[in-house]
């Protein structure tokens, strides 16, 4: 995973700030791949599409919907 972190901005951010940090959550909520190379962008897309992060984004949408009502 550390090798992927050199190419993937999301994984790199997770290693630097913690995978449960606010910075990482902001990156996941943004949901845009930002790898440094085409392979890095592919790694980043797979990282952002993992079931855990998809669930986090879904939960955020639910909370936003509930709070807006």
C-alpha cells in the first residue's frame, strides 16, 4: 500500500494525515481521483470506490438530506 501511496493522492494523504482524519474525509467526499500518473489515478479510483468509502459518502448524503428538512 505504501507503493500505491506514492502514485495515489488519496492513499498518500491517508498515510500522511491518517485514514480517519478530516483531510482524508474531505478527499473522499470530493470523490475525484488525483493520482500523479495514469496508474496512480487508477489506484486512486479503486481506493475511492472501495465499499467503506462509498458507504461514508452515502451516509453523508443521508445526513445532509435529514438536516435540510
